[in-house]
C-alpha cells in the first residue's frame, strides 16, 4: 500500500483535521487536497481520507467519525489516526490536549466547557494567534489546489506531525527503559516506611530520567504508592532525589547540611548529592522524611 494523496474536507479548518493531516503527512509526505471525496477515492486505499466521507475503514485509510452515534465516546479524526498507528493509548496518557480536542470537535464548546468544569468564555480565551493563523491558512487551500512539499503551511504541518510521533515514541522508549532497570526501595524512617523508585546509572542511560520515572509511575498506576524518586544527576556523577507528586512528608532541606548534599531546593522538593552508594541514598531519603 502506497498512499499518494491525503484528502480532507473543504471550508473551515479545525484542529481535528489539521492535526490528523499533519500526522499522516509526517508518515506519508504526499499532497493534501481539501474537497469532498468521491466513492472511488473512498474505495481506494492509496487515498487517505480524513475527517470526511462518513467511513471509518483503517484498511482503506478512511478515518472519519461523523457517522458515529451521537452518544459515542468523544472520538475525532486525530483519535482514529493515532489508533491506526498504535499511538493512541500513550497519547491519551501524555498529551493533555488530546481529550479536550476530542470533546470540542464532537460535543462543541458548551459541552466541552461543562465537561472541563469551566465557564464557556474560558474555552475561547485559550485560543492563540498561532491557532488562528495556521487554521486560517490551511482553510484557504481551495478544492482546486493541492498543498504540497515546499509550501510553508505544509512544512509546518509535517514538523508538527513528526514532533508528535517522535515525542510519543520517545516517551514509550523511556518507560520501557525504566521498566528494565528500575528498583523499588522500601525506606524505613522511624516507625514509618515509604516507597521509592531508584533508577541506577547505566552505560546508556536516558535523557530526562526523572520524567521517565514519573511516566513509568503513571502508566503502572503507582502514584498512590510512591513517595520519592532517585535518578542519575544529568549534571554530575551523583544522583537527584525528589519527592513524587509533592509528597507532604518529604522535605530535603532537612538534610541540606550533609557533606555530600551539594544542593537542596529551598522549597524542599528535591536535592542533588554526590553519593552513589544505595545505602547512603536511602539514608538521605530517611533523613528527609518529616
């Protein structure tokens, strides 16, 4: 299968069709056409039809949601494309903008504001000149034109789609890395015990180790169990220690005078230490427990 055209509806453009097209352009850098599809195009798997056509047929590269029942779980063209690429579950976890986009496109601004628990005018206040300009420029592509490589709008769409795909792949790689190396420690502090996740320093390592640990906790539903994380310091040979989800019982200013602690944030949420021995790291954690 070789997609040679991406087709979406004409007229007004929304984040739904814009982002769905951007994702597909990153995978298939072909021309975008903005008009109604023909039956022949809907039956042709080499034409990717997005947000129009009243068909959801991934095997034919048709990704529309408008035919779904009114009470169907909020699902838009972005959702369908991400599911097709196997990225949807991670996107729902790590792209906070996705679920509101699904609601806005399928339920409208009033229901979305109600779902978010905010007044209707707040939804409009979240728009930016970037949103308005990009969607306006995309909408200006007429049914007789093709948006192709080299056009500034096309190239920006390709970057947006590629950055999103790269971000989701990167998040998953970090979670898998943490899963392969993480250790769970139970720290005793007086009469109390608390749980910590420790990521050892390895030959390869990952960027943003603390973020990788946080996402690992989220994916594995450990947020109510873990009080702290310990991870390789990206600026030195020691480790960073941080409370998770701002746990109220940890205050790293309590151990800021220790010889091997070279930085403790004045709000108490993290510290950096030159210590590398697990026993010493555990002792620092215990000393920070209030």
